[in-house]
C-alpha cells in the first residue's frame, strides 16, 4: 500500500524529500501541486525532474479519493458520497504512516454537502464515519461509530467536489464529532489556512462541536477559526435525554470554558439549537438560554428539526420558531433561523448517514 502525500504538512514533506535525497525546495513544489493545483498523480508534478517523479512514485501516491455518488437537491444543494478507510485508533494520521496494516482499517463511506448561496459556496465536511456521541435526533449518531477520517480523506472532500475552485467557506458540521478526531481535523485546518496550502483565512472556517471539553480547550488555544456549539436544550436533564454527552461534558461547563476566551474580534462563537415541538420550544427554554448566555458575545442559530425514524418529536411549527426567535432577540441574544437546505436528498442538518446507495 503506497503512502499518501495528501494530508502531509510542509514539515513532513521536507522530511520526506530529505529522506529520499531530493533538494529541500522540492517540498514546497509538492505542496503547491497538492493543495494549489490539486493534481491527481505524481506524474503531473512537471517541475520535478523525471527521476524525482519516478523515485517518489515507487513509494508514494497523491491520494485524492474521488466521490462515488452525487445527488442534487431542488434548492441547488449537492450531496457527495466518498468511500473512506478509517481507523478506530484515535490520533492516527493515515496520510502520514506507511505502517498501517489493512487489518487496522475499516471501509466505510461519508458524505459532504455543498451549499450554494448568492455569493457563497459552503462545503459541509465530515470528519468521522459515524459518530460516538450518540445524539438521538441525528442519523449519523444513530448509526454508531465506524472510524476516524485521515487528514487526506478530509482534504479530499475539498479537492474532489465539482465546485472545488469556487468554494468560499467550510463548516466542519458533516458526519462525526470533529474534536473527537482532533489531530487529523487540525492537520486539515492547517493545510487549509497555510500559505503553502489552500491559503484560506481562518474566518472562512467554522468547526461545530457538542463540546468535547479537553479538546475544545486545545482548539480555542491553538486555532483562530470560528466555533459553533450544539446546545439544543438549556435544561440538563432534558439535554441528557437526547444528548448522552451531557453526562460527560455538561453544557454549562462548556459555556464556562468558552467564557474564558475573547470573541469580540474576528473569531466568532455561535450556538446551534434544534427546535422540537413541545420539548424545548417554550418561553421557559428561551428565558433559560438568555440567562445561560448572558454577557457572552455570541449568536444563536435556530434549526428546524428534520424528521428521522424512531425519534418521537416533530419540528416546532414555524410560528413557534419565530416567536422563540423574537423572544431571544428582544432580550439581547442575537438569533436567526437557519434556512433548511437539501432536505429532499437527506442532506440537511442531522440527516447524513453515508448511504447514498441505499436511498
């Protein structure tokens, strides 16, 4: 099994070319071919000598994974299916190791969603196949955990979609909990934001999390990208009934940690709140949210629930959602209602399952 070049950062590429006896400047050339020109083969790296390309091709490959399924929504949203080989061993970066045996890997599939808007093209990317967090209203969480994506498989989603060169933003809100696959997600973000990589501003990237507190602290310390937190209920017993992670990382502790950081500048924090009829959509819930987030520079995004099998609640009626939004805004908590996109192809929030071929 050849080693993937995709997913390596510049330091790793420098070590690689040194070990292969190639000139040091070759590392930046390879990075440009991988992340700027987005080639699919080493033979396309034409400013490398033929001998260098032949040498690299003996042990390495570019490693872009092409999509195998594509669905188009009536609203223009596109859902891509990607085959992946992932590991259950946390922290393993498959793109940087040639020693991983096939027995250590599990074949699975993930989905990425491209959401077009008037002046934006946002890619919603996956970081794991399945998810360990077990949120009962999410199809990804309901399917269980199949493994962590490598940095190469994460970056492949940016390179392989048809809109690769038109992407303006990304959200790590697809399948999986990004902070549960911290090292590979952060490596992907490094590639996206480095001047030798995609060269994106951190302002173009948002990471969504349920609040894995140890890695959330690392993220806030190490990264300038935006943060979105899955809140969904201010009352601990209710939140625990639909989000088992409340028992491990209570939402109040997550918010207490976030309060230690400055969000008055370019980095933003938002909270995601899925609306369930008769469960979390009352005046008492709205008022509790205001108390919980008082004084924190943030915004609230209300999300219409998209029905999945064997979950007892429906989405709140539009009038209830609008009244909830108004109550929050009137008390100083900036609140918007997120537009539902791609529901007809099961691409909306909470609906990703990596199963195009089963629809």
